[in-house]
């Protein structure tokens, strides 16, 4: 698959930032997040918390940052698994978009962003209907001349699935941008299990923490025992998918949120998918199995890691410019 020309210059990191693990790990470096918080000061100062009614009794927490005067449109941002609306990549992109004149709504998925007490049932990645409901509610409460949806990693996966369902749900989206989206969950699981240990350890630690927090909020529903008995992501996922999410087996669950095959065949919202060939979490080969549709444009770059695309030693992300350019191109 050949890269598609983009409206901004192609991503070319300096020599010292070309390794996929350097990109991926520095992208989430805590010190970088502190710096990004200062860079996104306008976004954060304008933010107000909102509980989003998604229908069927589901509530999600979001942070809405409106412009003080005239706005150029609304951008809804979706984070990745075990991330939040305060993740470094969300603040980086959101701050750039807000400073460019857009209203920004950063949505937390269920059980993310310290929202464990909002809903009794556990989060899982097949809960697409509540995310569709959230986007629908946000666009109803905050109508804009143009609304855009941007997602990173699992958020990119959700953004693409929302886009497929947008017409049926009467959601008017001007454009969608999916950054390093989860394509085939089976492949991502395998990459995490067999790849560099630090990613597997990170997600296991974060997930265990989240599950303990959920159980503390609903001790009448959940007693998970010692979660350390599950030493792999595969075993942990299989246990919760079959015991608490109602799936007959692990394969059924992972297949439930795959976007390969015909999952995107009915996509009609103009969409750009940005991916890195060296992504250590999302095997790039799975892009070949996406349904072909005129609405979808795919950019593949040799380097970039997972949702990083750091373009300088100051750890600025090229993605911020690319997303802004893509959205401005739809105005």
C-alpha cells in the first residue's frame, strides 16, 4: 500500500527519533505531558465538565471547551484504551485545535478518566452504541456549522465505527480523522503479547488499577480477587469478556470491534486514516484488509510509532498540524 499525499509535508523525524520505541515511549513521557498541559492552557482554562446522557441509562463524562466568541466548528476527541480525555495526545491535538478557533469536546469512555462510579457495568471495546449515543448528544447540545470527530488508537477505532453509523443515527459529521486505529484486535493482542515487554506491562498495570477502582465503587457487583493471577493480557481479556461482558469466547469479543473485512463498507463520511508502518502496537499489514470505499483515504508513513509522530527534539507532534490541516480542508 502506497502512502497518500497529504496536505502538509510528509512526516520526517530527525535521526535520533526514528526508532519506533523511541517515538512511542517519548510520546507518553510524563514530563512531556506536563509541558503539553502548559501548551494547552487555553483549552484547559475554557473547559467545563459535562455529563453526557448516551441513552439506555448510560452516562459518560466529557470536557467542553467553547470559544469565547466566534467558533470555526466543533471537534470531538476520543482517547485510547486506558487513556483519558487528559492523555498527552488528546491535550496536544486539542490544544492546537482550540488555539486555531475550534470548540473542542474531549470525551471519556466508560470507566476512563476516573469515572468508574458513573455506570455499573464494565467498559469493553464493543460498547459502540453508547459512544454513538454520546456523539449524537454532544452534537445536539452543542450544534455547530461543522462537526468533526478525531480519535487516537482505540479512539480511532471507535471514531471509524461511529462514522459508519453516523447517517443512521442522524449525526452530521463533516470529517473524521483516525490516528493509528486498532484494526484487527487479534493482531494487536498478539503484538502486545509478543512485542516489547514494556507495553504489555503498562496495559496490565493500568487495567488492574482500573478494575480495582471499579470493584471499590460497586463491591456488591464485583470481587475480582487477585488480578495478578492473570499474567497476560490474553488471559485477562478472556476472563472478563466471557465472565462479565457476555461473550461466549475471546474470539467473539475481539471480532466484535474489528474494523477489517466489511466493517467500513458503508462508510460515507469523508475520513482520513493516519498510520505508521513501524507502529509497535498496530500491525500495519491489516490495513490491506479494510473495505475499499471512496470516503476513506489512508496515509502510511515509515516512522511515527504509536500515536506519536514526534517531529523535533522538542517533542512536538506532527499530528497536530496534520489534523488541523485536514479539518481546515473541510471548511
